[in-house]
């Protein structure tokens, strides 16, 4: 089957093909299509209304500010509080003092619990 027009109806009127631009004149109505009113605020609780992209971005900014962890420092926790720098072992086997310094830094940072 071939057509010489962009817009046509087939299958006994069951299917209309729009190959060009569909223009709905002012005052006309369309039935059978679900639409939603867009709200541009974060206070509406109407489940039948859609949130605007502008307010979606504002909401994301609020969520990110509340739940995005800051970079860890030795004074403030981030995802994990940054431990103090511990010198690398001087030889091939760490000494007790070097090991204790590492354990102490991890306890202070809250990475591991103290023995007491």
C-alpha cells in the first residue's frame, strides 16, 4: 500500500498516521490523552500534578547539600574521618612502635574501636 500524503487514516478509521505537524487550533479539545498540570513549587501535595524541571533541580540541590559527605579532614568526619599521617616503617618489618602509631591513628580517626 502506498500513500501520496503525509497524514492519512487507515484500518477503517482505527489508525491515523501523522507524518507532518499536528496543529490543534485554539479552543479545540483532545480526548483520550492523559495530561498533568505542571507545578513550579515544592509545597504542592497533589498527586495528579507533575513537578517542573526547575523545581526538580531545586529539590536535587537540597538533597545533595544534606546527604553529600564533605571531604574528610583530621578534624571532621567525611565518609570516614581522615587519620593522621603515620610514617612508613623504616625497615622491612614494622617495629612495635610503628605498629602502635598506626593503631593509635586509626582509633583516633574512628576507623577502629579502642581496646577499652
